[in-house]
């Protein structure tokens, strides 16, 4: 189905009892595959409002992200949280949409400084499971009027409602960037360097470590962004923290910097590689012991983003990583696997029975007939 | 403003209920003497008052759970209260309710500097979080004007902001996890000591739910490294409208100051009299603060001065020292207090898109004339969060009603301009009945269904947020 408008979508959903799969560009097949008819939002593709001076942008859910990027670029602004483009990793095609980005709460490397996608969604409209058109939040940066359903819908993977329009806070894009590159660090030292950088006043906007970079050697990457003189000043000051112990190169070529962080953002190291891909979220200073423990038990390859808050892991197909993550302070999501393995291993992390019960009751209030992305999360 | 009629059977049963609470709480945790409960009859919105049946001051999450089990069983309404600084009546009791105060849940449980987070009991004050980590070079970003006394519990309930949230976000953007007690006494953790909780974002909906979904007893807060330095500049203009245009230009040109604050002449003079902050006597004043190293600060201020110069400023004054900066902020943060010295006032909290600042300021000025009540303006201009202060005489018959009516007109103007009723103070009782101007019945129905899930009997802070008539069926069930 390709509804022409929000109201047509609402009419199609009202009274419907058979299952529905909301779809943007179909580029993020992350959750458990759900039975049902796909509802494509591609016709809802207008940018309804963009006010650079107010740092806000409102667009219909099916608007391609590339359109959004073009519009923002023209005014020197950006979506600060760097949404992931999953096409390479998940071998999907099509155009990622702003609705899909919000439904999956997708954030990349800059999340560590500026916050997640959910921190920039200031309002949205959606059609609930009964075909009601609901709006939550608004179009202003600060808003505490009523419950924050916007947060609840963001990252709900289309299970509570079909998002039809989103309002986002945007930020000025940095004019310059520099990356401190350190080669050959053992993981322990690398994570220490990344966290020390994040704990400095120099506003680090990317903190990643590849155990095996493109040339096969470990590389640690620390990004600084802003006006040119400020970036250079901070690169110099931050280098002083470490220059006694490690050798640092400062990369300032904007194209190389962009490509480097895109590689991290889009899980480049595990593209075109066989195996299941997991996303593990944990406390930075627990990341290393966690990975060490995993290595003792299974074949695993990892790299770190968000200074170790985020661990990307590649394992043999069908490995139940969660068996080895008992007591994990955080959660693990199975991002890439065969449908069989997804349903057998479960995509999303188990939660307490109480939390699950609450979530089921919420789902029932938004979608009493359980027609929206049946079984995807709950 | 109307409050729901009280349930007399609860009031008549007071002694037995107090007995039950005394059994489960440590000594001196129950206040029930009518002379003492009077201290809890209102919060920062002093126009409305009603002493509660009793005040309960638990010391542990388990005590909170026991209290809620009793109230759940006995169907006693519970009013959560932090420091009682709400400006929207978020902690206003009814006579058949008990207040559950967080003031004794006041321990900082874990300072995890290495991972940039702290775990606290929620009765700690906002400022004490920053005080606990500042020697390590960190701070907790949300900074409501009441930060000296207001609690993290209240901040989470109202999703509080402050002057510096233009850059750092409000409470929800700085909250990683909570321990929450639901109305049936069950205890659960949402989120935790890491970024991004998985699955549905229950943490996101709990934050800002005005104490209606559960009692948050512990919080994991994100802390941020202190910048090397910060310094404000004062920009004075001949009119509010010109100042509004200047704000829009600064942001549009790619500069993101940490704060852009606005004050009009009425407010400037009151603050000057109160703290002597060194403000120029102008029609409209902007306080713009930037951060970084000394050189970075100079550069950003230079850019801002260039932009401001295009708007014919009548005053431009950079702070030259930490002492001067502190004084400038003391003046701004004392604005409400300073106004209170010269007049009764009602403080509003609407938000509008920054680009509509000139329109809203003109609109407020003509409404003020129409009602014959003066309005002073002091607000967070960078994110369009207004705090018009309506001056009135509380002792004059009918003046409060007139003031409320002007307030409603101003907030509806904000909604008409694409904004909202509340940017950071919350709906409480104050804006409850205006909610239908911003939301459809259907929008509110689904919000109320969220409360149904967490608190099916509608016992937690029941008569807030939603217009009484549309929540009536649920409350009386």
C-alpha cells in the first residue's frame, strides 16, 4: 500500500484487523520480520517547514534523508546525531527516510557528544493502531506540555503508531574538523585515551577505536569540530595529554575525515563479511573486560565507538551472544542475522518481566488490535 | 481554577491511615498536625492553597514502596513533592491526599567520573550534583533558576530546563536512568549506567510526566566536563522587537552560544535595584554567553558583536572578569525574586519558534494594554522559552481572575504562533484547562492511556495536566 496522505493512511488503518508493516525506504530491516502488508510512506515526502534561525525542521515521514541533508547543507546546518546508513551492512537498497530514522532512533558517532536521535525529535504526528491521527510535542525546542509521547514513539520500531511527520531540532554544522589519529594502541590503552579525551573540556565529537584498521593495524580516532582556529587549538591542547606516551597524527583533510567517520558510523568493518552483527551498549570502563570474556568463549571480532559505550561485534552465524553476556550492564541488539536466527536468538535484549509487562500494556493502548509490526519488539 | 471535591471518607479515616503509615516508616516521618501540614499547602504557585491530609517523608526506596502499597490499597491520592518550587502548582495538594516528599532521599550514591555519570537519590538538590563533581572538573547541565533548592525528583517530574539548555539540553537529555516506584509499590529500573536504553523509551515518557506515572527515587545523571571558561556579553537595544531579530540572526549564522537570555526594562530595573548586576538601562537586554578557551571566547564574542552591530545596539558590554560574569548571572537568576519585591506577579512559561519573537512580544504588549495589567518579560530567548510576568494586586478583588485571563490569552497566542503552553515549568494545575487549545481530545486521550498503564486508579497527582472534565471518569472510577 502507498497511501497518498496522512488522512488516507488513517482511513486505511481504521477498522483494519490484518497486520501492517510501516515502511519508509525499507533500508533498515532490523527487527524480527513481521507478517503483514507493507505500508510505504513514500508519498508523504514534503518538508513542511524549515526555519534555520529557529534551528527547527519539520518533514513528512517518507521524506528521503538525502533531501533533508541537501536542504540543511544549503544553510550550513545538520542533523547532529549522524544517523546510521544501514544499506551497506544490511545489504538493503532504496532511500533511507526521516521516518525510518526516527522509528529506529538511529544515532552515529557524534551521539557521544550531542545526544541521540531521540534528543532531537521535538514533535511528531502518527496514526495509531485504530486509525486515529495523533500529534505529540510541537515545533519548538523546549516543550513540557503534556507527556513526552515523542520519546516513546522514537525508537518504537513502528509498533505503537505509524509516524507520519516529524519535527526535529537541528544545529549549525561545524565548518572545520580535525581528527587525532593514534596507531598501534592496545585496546586497554586506546579506551583509556578515548575516555580521557571525552573527559577533557575540548568537546570531543567522536571517539572510536578499530582493533584492525583498513591497513590491518589498530587505530584510535578522536574527532574535534567547530570553527577552524578553535579546532586547531583544541587538537593541540588535547595532543599534549598524550604526546609523551603515544605518537599522534592530526588529520585535517575534510574528505578523509568524512570518509573515516562514515566507515565507523555505517559499521564499515563488518560490511561484506560473513557472520552475525551485534550492537552492544555498556559502560565504557566495562567494555574491555566484557570483550575479553567473550573472546575466551567464542570467535569474535569487535570495534569500539562512543569511547566503548558502543561495541560492534561480528560473530559466527547463529551464535547466541547473550549466553555470554550474563550480568551485562547495558543491552545487546542483534542487528544483522538470518530471519531464522533472529527469531531464535531474539533481536532485542530481554528486559525484566515487569518492564515487559508495562510495555505490552502500552502497546495494547496504542494498538489494541495488535496490527502494527506484530511481534517485532513485544 | 477548580480542584476536584475531596473524598470525605478518606478525611474521616485520617487517624487510622496515619497509624498505618507510622507502622511502616521510621520515627518522625509522618506529619499530620494541621498546624504543620499548612507548610505544605502550596508550592511556588502561591495563588492556590490547600493543606494535605498528611505529609510523608520516606528515607528509602523501600519506604516509598510501602507507602504506595498502602495508598493503593486504601485509594488515597498521592501528591509527589520535591522542594515545592513548582511554578505551575505541580505539588498542590487536595485535602484528601498525602504528600510524599523526597527531601530525606538526599544521598549521592555513586560518583562515576570516569564514565561521566553520577547516581543520586532524587531528593538531592540540583546544585548539589554540580557541587559534588566540580572539583573533578565536571558539572550537571540543567540549571533552573531555583537550582539552589529544587530537587532532582522535581526536575525529572517537570523535565526542567534552565538558562544553559540552549547548548546542553533539558533534564531528559541529561538523564540516563531512574529507579521508579509504581503506584502498586513495585520497584523497577529504567535505563541505567549507559547511553540509550533499549526498546521502548519508558525513561523518556517518565521524564516530564509531572509525578503522575510513578515516584522516581534514584537517578543516573550525565555529567559534562566544565569548559575552560565562559563569559557573557550584554547587548542593549531600543526595542524588544529589535532584540528578538538579533537573537534569530545570531543562531542563523551558525553560532551556538551556551545561553541567550532576554530582559525588558521593567525587569532590568528590578534586578538592578535588587543585586546591582551592572545592567545598562535599556528597553531590551540580551545576555549572551559563550564558552571555551580565552581565545575561543574572544573570537565568538567578536562574531556576536558584528551581528549585533547590524541591529543598532544602544549598549554592548562584555564581562571582563569572573566576578562580573557571576554578578550578571546572579541578576538574571534573581529576576523572579527581584520582581516579587516590587509587585505580586504571575509567571508564565510559553514557548514560541524563535523566529516569532518579535510577533509574540508585540502581541503581549497589546494584550497587556487591553487588560490594563503591566507585563514584564524575562526569558530564554535562544530557545524561544518566554517567561512573561504579569503584575497584579493580589489583595484587590477580581484582579487574580483578570490576571489569569490575560495569562491564558498570552499562552494561547504562543500556541497560535506555532508554540506551546509550557517550555519548562510544566502544566500542573495552572495550564491544565488550556490543554485543549494545544491538543485535540484524541491527543489527550492517548496521553491519558499512558497514565492508565502506570497508575490505573489515577491516584498519583490526579488532578493535574489534564482538564478536570476530561479526566473525570478515570479519576472517579
